[in-house]
């Protein structure tokens, strides 16, 4: 039996490459992913894509967001709205770092996932 996914959480990322997958969380309708203290190997942006985890079926992808403050330790965030009704397990995946699908690495001091739009 799979562990229950938390809805809201925070963590960090160290030395991640393209293809890195976050832990899963339970959600419906809305998710926000925020990177605070984001830094890459000389690159200026990181592409982050939301995915829905599906057992025994291919995972579904949603919009790709470009986080642009990953060169100066800044903060970037992406919001995904109009996700399917009903609680599903989601995760984000690093698709590109600095426009490249290989090479650079990513570090993030604080990664936050918030599933409550009212929290703003």
C-alpha cells in the first residue's frame, strides 16, 4: 500500500538534475509550487512541470512553468489551476535547467507546495 501523500509541505533540493521528481502530494483543483533560495550552475531559469501520478497508466502532464529567479537565490513560483476534481496524487518534475535538458544542476533552499488558493 502506498503512503498517504500530504497536501501541503516544504523541503529542499540539492544537486538536482533534469528529470528530478518531487515527492507526491494529494490535491484537487489547485497547486502552487514555490522555490525560495533557488540557484543553478550559472543558468538563469528552471522549467518545472506538474504531473498527475496514475497507477498502471502513464502519468498525465500539465502546464510547464519557467521559474526565472534561479540565478540569484531569488524566489519563483508557479500555479496550476483547473486541475481535475477529485483528490489525486501530483508531483513536479524538473524539465530544463537554463534551457538545457542536461548538464546544469539545481539547488533550492526551500521548496513549498500549497494546495489552498485561499492561503495566497
